[in-house]
C-alpha cells in the first residue's frame, strides 16, 4: 500500500478524478433541481389526461343524537353542594 502524499495524488491523476466526480455530482444536482422546477408545469399539462382520484372508502357519519344532560348536571351540582354544606 502506498503512503499518502500529495505527490501520489498528482502522479495518479487524482485531481482529474476528483474534477470528474465533482462534475457528475453537480450535473446530477442541476438535473434534479430542474426536474423539481418543471414538475408543477408537467402536472398541469397532465391534469386533464390523468383520471381524478376517487376515494375507495366512503365514510358515512351518522349524527349522534343530542342528549339532554341538564338533569345529570343538576344532580352532580346538588351532590357537590350538599358535600360542601356538610363539610362547612
């Protein structure tokens, strides 16, 4: 195994290899950002062509009957009042 030194990088074309790697990564990032930029425009063009999304599960909500809890609340309030009355 060779010892690490700048001379080995220069002799083995390390700079050229790193420049090729940097250009590949830079080109890939530019391509991805360009695709992200164009995606809303592509979807607007495809919107009339693509079928509309349908929900497979229809949720039917049954309205809960309203309960008149006023008598229950009155009974609880009376019990609390009686409890405070006995403790004082």
